[in-house]
């Protein structure tokens, strides 16, 4: 069983962090996911009708992540938090990318609630996963670039397992090794805030919404919460 935890140093620096870990076992990516399709089309329809727009960097939810990125030396306008980049893409193109049903599900929930989201195929994770500061010795292979090897800067916040980095800049980009594909059956989905006092209720609402999208296509789903004083 994979345990998620926040290192003491990161917990001290970001004491208002709350992360939902939605775990799905027995995922079936080869069947229709009509609720996910409807969720994507609803968001795109609302955008087209000017009834809704994704959060941008003027929104407190995004601004909090820009502040966090700057604190560990990342320029958030050059290397954007995942939800910021995804929202900008949606606003520009009018549509979200279609990757696969599981990824599309968390993308729709992420943009709807203005929260960074990601996922790890747990069958390709080694050991536990920790959110910690990079020490400069780690390696990272970006999603979609299996022949590329990067070296996170010392002090950058990363997700890492026993082998290497799984996500750079806290939630900017996931690794190729643990990517969620059509064939993934055991997946941990992540939804995050560094301002739980204000946005904790959004994390819980988003986690419930994601679980509802996943549950019809999984043998089992669970939701756990990770904060500075907890493990998931």
C-alpha cells in the first residue's frame, strides 16, 4: 500500500495545505464514461455561453499557488501551476483536451473548482510518495518525453517516490513513468490547496465529485485527506 506524506519542512512552510487523495482500484478505462463526457461538455458549454470562466491568476485560488511557487524559486508565469495552465488552455481554445476517461475526469473537476489536480498509476510507483524539497540529486522524466531526463533544482517542491521525482514544481508537470493511461487500473488522484482555511471546502466538494465520476468504473474508490499532520 502506497502512503502519501508531506515532509516536515514543506509542512512547516505551508501549514494550511490540504490534499485529497482519491484512490480507485479496478478502473475500467475501456468502457464508456458518459458522466465524464457530460461534465466536460457542460464546462465547455458554460464557457461558450459566457456563463462561467476558468479561474485565472487574478483569482485567489490561483494567486495562492503563484505565491507558493515564488517562495521556492519558480516563476509561476513561466512554469504555471497545472490548473492555471489548463484553465488558460480552455479559455483560449474553448475545449479541454481529451486524453483518456480517467484523466479527463480529474481535468474537468480541477478546472471547475480551480484546484490543481494530478494522478499517479500506483502500479508504477515504488515505495511511498512524499511531497518534499528537492536536494538536487534527483532525476525527472517529463510526461510524454520518455527520453528526456531533467534535474529539479535544490529547494523546488516535488512529489517523489523511492526512485525519482513524480511531479515537478509541486504540481506543474507529472512524470512519464507513473502517467495514467487507458490501461491503468490502480490510480491515486490528487486535488490540492495551500489555503485550506479558505478553500478546504472546495477540496472536499471536488473530491466527492471526482469520486462520483470514478465509482461507476471502478471496483472500489476511497477518499483520504493529507495535511501537515496527517498521512494518506
